[in-house]
C-alpha cells in the first residue's frame, strides 16, 4: 500500500468548499487539461527538474540534488516566486506522499473531518493512488464514517471510473463547455469524455455535483446555458448544479484580459436554470 | 470636585446618550465618589497600574456581577413580593418571566441571564400548536430586544431537542436581533444530530447560537445546574458570580525578568494580589451592601451560598510572546508549538493557584477560573487566551492550538473562530468543526461568519449595518466590511452607543 506514492501539490486539513462538511483535501499535481481560466495553474505541469526556479528562490529553499529539484519546506516562506518563473506551470514545492502518510494525517484530524477529497490538478491521473487511498480509508476503523470524494474534470474512461467508484462516495465534476469546439479552445481537449463521465456517474448515483464555470462572453451566452439545461434534463432526476464565477484570482495573464463574472450575471443564469425546472442550483457565496 | 462636576455635566448634556444611559453613567459616577473597599497598599498599587483589574465594577459593590435566578421558582410558585400568581398558560408564563427580568440586577443593571427557556416553557406548551408557539416566541423575542437592549443578556436552550428550542432557533434566525444572546447546550447523547444541524444553519444565517459542551460543563457544576450568561460565563444556577476580577498577563510578563522568574515569583505574586482584591469586593457585597436580604433570596430564586468569584485572565498571547522574547525564542503564540505549550503551562499554573487558594463567602470556597474576553478600552491586550485578531490560523489549527487551555477554565472560555461566508453553502462544515472542537476538549464553540451582518467584536454581537449607517453619516470609513484586524476600530466606533449595546464593555462614562 505504501509503495504507491502520489505527487502532491498541497494538502488542506480545513476546507469548506470541496464537498460536504469540512474536508481533508489532497491536491494532486498534474492535469490533462490546460484551462486558460485555471485559478491554480501551477498544478497543471509536472516538474522536469530544469532548475530555472532555483535563482528565483530568495529563501534558498530550492536546489538541485543528483539532477533533481530538492525543496526545503522549513526554509520556504511561501512567497511563490518559483511558481511565477516556472516555464511549464509546474511546482517545485510538490511533495511525494504515500497512502500511509495521508491516513496518518486523516487520523490526526478525524474529529474535524466529514470526509476526504482528492482534487488537483486532475486527481484521476493518479488513479491507482486514489483507489488505494480510498480503499484504505474505508477499511480503517479509526476513519470510519469519513466519505471519499473526487473533484474531477471528467476526462477519464469508463473502466477507470469502474475501478474507483466502489470506494468513492461522490464526484464533483466540471463541464467547461457544452460546445466541443469551445471546450477545445478553453481546455485544449474535447468534451466527449467529460459528458460521458457525467452520465456514468449520475447513473451510478455518484454525481454529487455538476459544476459549470461562467465566463462572461464565453460560457454565459444563450446557447451554452441552453446546452447546460438540456444536459441536466437529459440526466434526469435531481442534479445539484453549482455555478462558479470566473474571477482573476490566480489565473494566468491571458485570462486576465477576460471580464470577471458578476454576481448579477450568475444570478441571471441561475434564474434561467431554475425557470427551466432545475431546482438544485448553488451560487457562489463569495466573489474573489 | 470641579473635574467631577464637569464630568457629571458632560454626561447630563451628552446628546448621544438616551436618558436611561445617562442615568446609568451618573449613578456609576456617584458610586465612585465613595471610598474603595479597603485594600492593602500592594494590591492598591497593582490595581492602579492595572496589572490586576476590577472591571471598573464600581467602588461599592451593592449587587453581584452576575445573577442567575432559578426561574422555575417563580413559574412553579409565583411570587409574593411581586404579587404574581402561579402561571397556568404559556401566555402567563411568558408574562411572568417578562416581569421577573426587570427585578434581576447585574453589573449593567440589566439581566444577563433570562433562563433555560425551553425547560422553563415546555410545561406550558401541551395545548399550544407549533404555529401559536412560534408566534408567541416571536413577540417575546421582539420584546426582549426592545426593552432589555443589552447584547450580554443571554438565553439558554438544550440539551434536549424539543419544540420550544426549535421555535427559538427559528425565530432567532428570522429576526437576526442582537439581543438576546443565545447558547445551545449540546450533548451528543441527549441532543441528537437534528438540533445541532439546525444550530449550524442558524450560525450560517446570523452567527448565533453559541454551542456549549454540556457534558464538560455539567461535570464542573452540581445537580442544581449551571447557566451560560453574558460573554460565555458559566456559573452556578440559582446563584451566579459576586464579582469578576482579572489579571493582565501581559503586564505580569513584562514585570518578570525571565520565564523562571515569571513562574516562581511574578505570576504567584500578582495572582495573590488579585485574590485579595476579589475578597475585599466580596466582603463588601456580603457584609455591607445588604443585597442578600432581597426577596430573590427569601423566595428561593437564588441562594446566597451559590455565588462564585470569577477569576479572570487575559492577554495570554502577549504574555507568551514577551516571555519568548526574554528567552530569545522566535516562536509566536498560536503558531509555534513551543509557544503554545508555554501558554498551556501558564494556564495550568494559574488553575493550580486558584484551586489552592481558599476564599470566604464563595461557592465551594474557591474561585472559578475564567478566560476574560475584554473591555472596550483594552489596547494591545488580546482577550482571554485567544490568538490576536486578524492573525488567526484556519479554524482547525486554531482549535488545536487553544484546546489544551479549555480544561482549566470552569467559569468559561471562548474562542471566536472566523469562517468565510462560503460556509453559507455548506453549514454541515460548522457542525463538523463543532464536533471536532468538542472532541478536542473545547468547552464552547463560537463562530463568526465573515460578512454576516451580525458579528462578534469581543464576544457580544454588533450589527455591521448599524456601523455602516453610522459611518455613512460621518462620511468616513464607508463601505468597510473587513473583519478581524479592524475589530478594535469597530469597538471604538461603537462608543457612539447604538440602541442595543454590550453594557459590560463600557463600565463607565468615557471608558
């Protein structure tokens, strides 16, 4: 179990926005989409140990050891300058964790936790780790009652889902666009797999939340919202739809040219969904 | 005398005070013309230098600081003194309480405890429908806020899940009033998940109620029970606290040459002086003031022997950081394990001293330790053992840093956990945080939801919209919604006395 390791960008022991209740969130490094609107772009790439970040680190927390980046978390003062200079949107501060280390953290914080969420990056790229972790949580007496969630872009095939769903309680799935061409423009990939994943997860009763990012002038127009409505109707039953609002926080320079999404704009989209019979629409509580 | 007259005149002519507020401040000034209860020179000097503090309770303690009547007495037996018959209906019961509250003194002149309301009212609810109950509670709540406008007035509900508690939670979330303050006593065995979930929704809505760890509190008191009043003070029911004195740990630490000296000499010295101050004030109340001849005693609402002495401490954060500096250590309170452990050691030392020091005319012969949550004029002194505002870590780290203190503070301790408003989409998280806090030994769970209109400053509620309205009138600091770091500024703003205030925070005019 502990031979399986994951590359982890960050771990939070307190999160109220990554699924129900308070959650332990493991952000896995690396993503198979390259979204312009990503607000954590440093989780996309994987470090090639080029060393370009070393001179940017004023705290001398980074060095090359045997050709690989070595990171000293005690020296780091979290200025994030290394992320700025990374040419491939990777993160030299990543750490490798094995399943046992995550379990220990979960046990330490157990009374505060409703569950565990793997996020990213795209966590399903490290699916074996996720499956092993969730299996271990489910069979650990001290962690009884914790639920296991995945926050995913849906770019995973059916066999992948089949391997992890037996130990997964819910998935939060992002659909970036219902138009394949626009989806390619926004993410670099088509939307077919994501749409199929949403259907599969819904049919399996594991689609906790369908998420949709509203970007003014790109994903908030009539055809897109109509696409969202038709898709949710097609799923049938009660689907929780979370509308997210594009903001500038954390995004790369290109996307800073885009308009941020206003609360009123989200409100209009939410009203339209509700008028179309989608009852469970969640709007952001905070716009930052 | 000229200065005194000038001050009295300025109170009488202060256009920002209403007549009742003026009367209160005038009476305080008159009381303070009397000589102080007799103190030895050392104690007097420590009080003058505010290393120890009497909360400006006044020179002639003629009433206990906090009175927690057992309102069951008047509801079950009526009152001869107040000429009240035994109530038979819910209307009569609520009316009896409404009258009773006006005869319960406290340091502010307003009742700080209005009872374990669900337990008090349930016997009258058998023939009352849920709709009627809701409507009667709604009017009762409006009455309380409008006639007893003190944010320290405190209602208790729980630990059982019952109709009255639910009606109160529903009304409280709808009205979003500052008064009364509200605590749900929670016990996983007795309360169940549903009322805790309701409380979580209410906190997301209006930052109330506080949730009290009933099992832990019940153990510290006796069968007659306890109540939670004012700013999270936990006191014997049918009694209360004669006085609250407090030690400024920052000032104590400043006077110590080293950590060793602090523990061996400086801290014990000032704790002893605070005990003396406490005893002098209690002696006056019991032996001189005649308070306990009241009908409250003769009719059994309160028992003279059930009044404790609250022994408060504050500015733990500054004390620890000063001692860290003196020892050449970098770690800061709230963030460094060593600094946190030093804080826990200070709490343990104080708890030992309180346990070992007999006091006369005090419930069980010993004071009860209290983490004191501040006065409006405290500057650079963080309330109780809290982490300074605006620098707190996330709520989970926050709880873990402070939880080891909680075992020592029987008379109440509270931390204010700030949670961003995303939680309004996920109140379940509040419930989980509460469970985690209690599992770690927290006695009390209190949350500020950032951006909520009702927020806490040092422990009482203020309405942000009131402050904004005030700011707009002044044309300064408009649109301020930032939390935490500006809490001190806010209390300053409130010197203009909105209608509903926390009277305890302003113990005298100009303070």
